[in-house]
C-alpha cells in the first residue's frame, strides 16, 4: 500500500503534467486586421478598414473620408496607381454606373441630372465633406491584374468625370493581398506593393496598424498585424509551469525526508 507521502508525490507529479500540457495547449492570440489611412493634397483624410492581406478573390472594406470639397464629386474605387500627378486608372471592376456592383462609389452633392439617385451625397458642407461607403476590392479583373510585377494598386478617391484632370482630391491607400484561397489572413501570395515615396501634393500616407504593417497600412507603408495578448498568455503559461515544478520538488523533499540547506 502506498504511503501518504508517496500518494502526495504522485498527485503533484500528475498536476505538473496537466499544468504543462495546459500551458502548451494555450491558443495563439489571433492577428488583428490592419487598416490604413492617407492624407490628401488639401488636407483630406481617407481611411480604409483593411488594407493588408486581403483575399485575392475579393473582400468588402469600409472606406471613410473627411475634409473633402463638397463642390467636387469623387469616385471611391480600387485602381492602378500611376504615380504623383496622374489619374489612378484603370480601376478593377470599372466604373459602377448602376450602383449595384460595389466596385466603385460615386460621391457627389451636386451631380448632373443623370447622376441623381445614383451618386451618394457628402455629409457636411464646404471643405468639410465626409462620406462612409462599402467597397468591393479584388486583385484582378479581365483587364487589370494588381498582383502583376511592377503594378501598384490602391483604394483611391479621385475627382469624378466632371472635373477632368483635376487631381486636388486624389488620395491613395496601397493594398496588399494574400493568396487566392486566403480569407484575408495575409499569409503568402502576391501583393500590390506600395510605390516609392509620393509628394504630399499627391497624397501622403502613414501606418495606422500595429506590429508589421498595414495597413496598412497605411499609405506608403503597409499596416501590420499583431496582438497584445500573445505576451501575457506566454507569461501566464510560464508562470503555471514554474509553480507546478516548484510544488513537485517540495513534495519530493518531504517524501525522501531531506530538507533544503539554509
């Protein structure tokens, strides 16, 4: 029949095994989705809810803007970035003149008659126009491939067709993609890399994510993903293992009749 001390030692050993296994089984903290933001030539502020690691097959993101001139309508779209001073074009999915595809959104408070009911009006007035729209972003269509080498694509705003080559509201947020099978995890795959630094007149960008980039992001440098939970979880697991190990050694000394030296 096992002694009481032997049973205690056996129990502590089992506890140590359970604690260690539990610590190893702690789930990794999930990566946070990263958005991005950019500032336009007249102080406009453009933000996208996700700008890095999007699924190449397509994802819907939220795009918000502030500080826009409400006298000038803009398109919100996902287009090839041709560099400073040049209109971002072509756009993946083309111009959505039906308002149904979600590939682009026309924002205007005073559109031509044919645009009434199609264009979404600004919030605010003057140079404090705001908007918030949903945009479908995918890596390619029949005419444009944003994963091709030397092709840079971005979520953009640009003045609508009534303003021709006016670039005063052109703002860009570069976007990266994961592989076609990813659900926006940002693992592997090709990307629409951000272009080299762009003058402020064409829209400056800044990172708004934490960790690696992203998102995005954010414009000029991609926002990153990461989580503040990973470190606390790791420290908690280490503490549990240490506590279990100390208890096991204490029980072993009790069983063998030895005492630690002072």
